[in-house]
């Protein structure tokens, strides 16, 4: 799906290899966050699909949204929640890179009873829709850092239009199913979303993480990449059924954070040049941004990635 590839390319231009430094600096927190991401949400989706006894393809959509990595707006939400932004950036980057392996495997294990899942085909779909565009964005950022200001203006607009377009397609294609089970599905998706936040927080709390890092894990677990899940449903040829749960989840989660103007990582600052997550955090001694800290205009960013 070209729109998703463009969005992922924009995400790549906002990243650098420094975003993975957190794996070395805080390995326990990263391990716990990634484990919660790929255990809690898939199992929640699987459990809710059984609890509500949805038709197979609708249930598969609920499982699928649980098997994808965290959403793109999680860094913004971590900032707003006064969480550990450095950890959030690292978890988003690592979970996204693990998606070609984890998403097909989990979907086959938990969603294979609902729809046919071709693991290798799904793996390649994720690589070409997410990983390759992100790598392209990383290369672009390395060679053209600070030389493409038009990208900062264009990408938020393209992202919002793309999200709206995809949701419109899913809603129109699944109109009949929405009329029959729309409210029940919305309830299930809401429970899935809220359950991710709740279980993500308390799981990391029980494992001894500090308060701010627990908030970070909760956000990373609860927010899913609805764009990737929708694209996978489209590739499966089941966007009218599998895509319905993704549509609801995306409406709850993924619209927030675009063009927010908050100083999240990977955005261009007024000094010129696009900062990676780690680079942006170097302004702050504890490597995590606090809402209680004051900012000057030169420390704010404009791109939502």
C-alpha cells in the first residue's frame, strides 16, 4: 500500500541509529516493554474474539490488531503523560523492526483458526510496507539531513489524508457488518485498547520498573499500528471483514498526535535539521522529557513522527 509506505518513509526520515542506543542503556526496560507488547495485546485480542464470539474474519481482525507493533503516535503520548520518552522511542523502533518476525508468527498461532495465514507472504508484506521504507528514510535522513524542509510540511498532511482515506475504504467496504455488529465490535476494541494500557502498566510495575517507565510501557502496549494492520488486511483481500476491528482501533488511537506541535523525537527543530529521538533527548540530562520542564521556541518541533 503506497500510502503506508510513504508514511513509513516519513517515520524513517525522523529516525537514526541513535534511537537504538536505549537497548544498551536500559536493556531490562526494553526487554520488558517488547515482551509486554507481543504477549499482552495478541492474547487480549484472542481472548476477546472468543468472549464476544465474533464471526471468524471479524475475530481475525481483533487478533491482527493485537499482533502488530506499537502505533506511531506513542512518542507524543509518552511526552504528554510525562513518561520516559527515551524508552518510548527505543521501544517503538525495536518493535517495528521485530514486526516481520513476530506479527506473522503470532497471527498464525492465534488467528490461523479464523483465516488462512501465509507466514512468509505476510513477512514479505511487512518488509516491503514498513522495513524497506524506514530504511530508505534512514538513508535519506543521513545524506539529506536539514536539506529537505518541504518534507516536514508535506508528511503530516500526507499522513492525515492517508489515514482518512484508509478508514473511509474500510468503513465503506464493511458497511453491512458494521450495521449488524458495529456497537459490539466497538466495545470489544475499547476493552482491547484499555486492557493493553492497564495490563502493560501493572505488568511492568510488578517487574520492578519505575513509575515513568511503567507509563511508557502502558502507552506502547496499548497503542497499535493500525495502518500496518489495515494494510495487511487489504493484502489478505479481507478489508471488509478483518479490517473492521482495525478501523475502530485506529479511530480510537491513531488519529491523535498528528501535527500536535509537541517536542517529540525525530522532528525538525528551528535550529535546522531533523533530530533523531536520541539526539532530541540530549537537551535533557535524564534523557527523558518532562512536561514540567520549560521550553523555548527553539526546542519545539513541527513534524508529528
